[in-house]
C-alpha cells in the first residue's frame, strides 16, 4: 500500500480504526487491572501464560511444583524438615501434610525419610507415613 496514493476517504477510515483500536486497548488495560485486583498476584501468572500461548510457546509442565530456593544448599531440605517436625511436637506429621506445607513432591520426602531415618538422631516413625522427632 502506497501512502502517497491514499484518498481522504481511506485516510479518514484508517484514523477511525486507529481511534477504535486505542479505545479498545484502554478498556483491555482497565479489565486486566480489575481482574488483578480480584484475583491478586495470581493474575500476573495467568497473563504471562496467556502471553506465552499467544506467542506460540508451549506452556511449561503444569503438574510439577517448584521447590523454591530454600533447598538449594546442601542440607537445606534436612533443616526445613526437622524444623517442621519439631514444630509439630509429639504428634508429628504425615508426609502428605508435610509435602503440602513445604510445597514439595511427596515422593521426594518419602525418599528422604527412607534414607535418613537411621541417620538423624531422634527421628521416629509413628505410623504409616507418619513421623516425629524427639526434642
């Protein structure tokens, strides 16, 4: 399309469409803000996912949970687990509940308890999938 050969009628039509586009973008921004107020911080994650899909990128694995940075260092997971168990007291915690609290996969905790039950002083199995630590 050659801009120099535009008629006034076509130019007016283009201007009208541009104004409509700007008003729609403004309304969209207002809607996004209102959704963010209702949903909270989760709205930004939804928006990022929508942008990723719009750009043609496949979304990441949705079934996995991030473990966060608190377990990166050697022995970090041990500290957090023992801290949670000591908070629970004599009643102890089930692995399922501990996994939810820590936002970590249950299988990872099963493995950790299996490997460390004899190594950690005071760690006892109370029932199936139920552990506590003597204080």
